[in-house]
């Protein structure tokens, strides 16, 4: 574990390396890493007020690992990881007034991640499912119409959950869930309503370069009119138009806006 010098005034210019190992008493280990004085750890623990570091103040003897006579690290590596983690937390409290503030400043989960989201909004094309990658449902038995069960089995092996019944018709994941509640799964898929396998001409076009927020705003604005509510509703499939003006992807409308907003 690499960490800065223990002096808060000096830690920016010097560094140190700490090793936590079950083989710390071996000569090769001692040559690489001189043992840390116990009083140093005791001082660090008191100043950092770290309950976790109390674990590191005790010598943990591991006479053997998880399997008897197995000369390979198992439980010892877990112990070393726990000790190193405890020491890292104590060092953070020793060096920084607010370790959490430092985390948010430098970690992708903090300011960096938030900044990335602000500078590069998620686009509709980023979350679209590419139509050519959607598997086509095929009947399990020859000379038999494709059944609901065939669609469910194909969807289960589909990476996206989408399935196609032909090059022009597609079934969305939420629709698969809906028809899966049918009592008779041997029922032909084409005997269901038109909302099951939606034809390409009924997909509502949307620009792949639009941000997800822009798409949501457009949907909600269009739904303010009676006409908009007739074609932008639950179960609507959005056809994503790429730079070549080709509908290459699909998205369920519920991926853009909530189901509650689609019922208002």
C-alpha cells in the first residue's frame, strides 16, 4: 500500500510503502520492508481515532491456512487485506480532516463522475438495442406455428430480452413478460393482438443523437395533446434513427420516461 508521509506538512513531497504480510518475519521480507515500530501504530491509532486500526495493533498468528499443509495463501491473504484496509482508513483520517471530501474530489464516484455526466449526456443511441442483434423466433416443431413458449425461450437466450418474429416485426421485453402470464403457452404467437409483435412501420422514430433527457421532454410535450397520447403510450416501441437516416435500433418508451408519466 502506498501512502504519503505521516507528517501532514510533509506528505506532499515524500512517500512511503507499507507491507502487510503473513511472512513478515522472513529475512527477505525484512530486507525489503523494515518492521513498523508498535509505538508508531499506537500513536497513529490514537490520533486517527480509528477503531478499525485496533485490529492491526495485535499480532495475528495464523498457524495454517484453510487447508492443512497447503503451502498456498488462502486465509492469510484475507487477513492481510483486512489489515491493509484498516490501516488505509486510519491513514486517511490522519492525513485529511475530511477523507470523504477527498474521496468525492478525486474518485469517479464523486466529482469526476458527476463532471463526466454533465459534459457528456447519455444519448438515445447509447441505450438503443441494435435490431440486427435481436434473435428471430423459430418454432421448436416443424410445420407448427410459432408459439408463445417459443418466444419466451428465445427471449431467455437473448442478451437484450428482445426477439423478432420476422425482419419487420419485433417483440419488446415488457411484452414478453405480459404474454408469459398466458395460461396456454402453446397458443400461436400470431393469434395475439397487434401490440405483441409490432411492425416496423408502427415504430415511432427518434433521433439517435438526441439526449435521453431531450427525448423524455419531447415525449411529455407531445403527450399533452390527445393525438400524442394515442401513439406515445405504454408499450410503444421507439425506432432509433442513426446518422444514415436508417432505423437501426429500438427502445421501449418506458426506458425513456416512467410508466407513471405514461398514464397521466
